[in-house]
């Protein structure tokens, strides 16, 4: 079938000419996957996928992760993000599902709380609010390249502590005593080698709360500087969703964050997240 690839300014690419509901042949899939690794994030408009089609596409990339608090999902391999309950009524702001997603408003890569974090994320818009709910993306390879030699030296060989319990507290969404909000912290190298492209990337985010072996007063200025380099506005892509947009990104290269939205409006997103197969390799 073939497809067109249009780079987006400043990062990412839009893919045109695919109808994923009808499937994708192996040569196109290989090119799509390579495009995601190369561009970090790709946008496909007008892809009204059923949950089963969405999961089947995800399975071409690997094994989907299964999330917590996913009981309403139409498919166990699909994470349902919604602010409406099964009865159609708005979820209470105290609902554990809304508390859990609040953490996504900080810059992060998906599933860095795991020893082996996620590779690809396939994120589809079903119902979008009239304003808000955008997703912002930045490229962690460009972040690494934007650092001065001194800044690179401050990160190389270091280990970042990805601490979701602290991140939940920072984003105000914690539920004391609930084990989901008290995940143990995980160590990952701050400088990372992309296992497919061989690129060096900066593995930082707002979920990295400390640098192993450094006192907080030394670590925090370094983490702040690294994050600033990663999310420099001139290198950020902001995506405003239309219904049936499908975004696919490579978490080994990209950092992203969600924008909040007015909870009076419905928002329904379908997310399939692909489990990694190897530990993070230091760059
Ligand atoms: Fe995310």
C-alpha cells in the first residue's frame, strides 16, 4: 500500500495514506515502526480503531502491558482513560483512576517505574474535550545533544531514581495507604543508549526525584538543568487531539506530558502500551 511521511516542525512526523482499521501489511508495518524509532512520535489522523483492532496493532510491536484499575476496559490489553464511569456519569475527582492519571501532567516516559520500562505507546483519541487535554512531546536525544560537555559529564555514569510515590505526592494525587501510590523507587541510568538506533539519550523526567549517591542539594540543580534542556520550548511538539487521532511514540527516545482539561467535559482515550524486553542500557 505504501504511505506518505511528513516531518512535523520541530519534532515528529505525520503519516498519511494508511487505513489501520483495514490492517497493515508487513513491509508497511516495518517502515512504520522504523519511522517511529527515527522520529520519536508519529501522528495518524482519522483512524477509528475498535479496541480489538487497536490491541492487534499493538501486538505487532510486542506484548501489551496490563494496567491497574482497568476493570471497565473493553479489552484487558487496552488501558481505558476516561473521566466517565460505566453509567456515563462523571467520576469523582477523588476516584482512584483520576488520581492515578494526574501524575501524567508531569514530563515522563511511560512505565519508568518498572525495572524494564515500556517501549512503544499507541494512544488513540475517542472523545476529546473542546479545549485542553493536549499532549506535549520532547526528544531525549536532542536533549542530550543540547547539553554542554560539562552538563553531559554531570549526567554520564549517574543513576536516576524514578520515584513514583514522590511523584504522586508532587502532583497532588496520592492516596495515603493505597499501595498503588506507594510503588518502590527504581534505578535507571541517567544517560541511555537506544537499543535499536544506538543513539545516546537523556533518561530524565519529572518522575526522577534523586541521583544515586548525591545529596539532594547537589542533585536537584543537575536534574533541573537536564530537564530544562529536555523540554526547551523550541524543541517541543504540542498535539491537540481530534477524535480518532492515533499517536504512536517510542518511550526509549521521547518524554511527554499531558495537559489538564475542564472535567465538566468528557474525555475518553484508548492506550495500548508495549512492554519492554530488556533493561535500560547506560550510554
Ligand atoms: Fe504517559
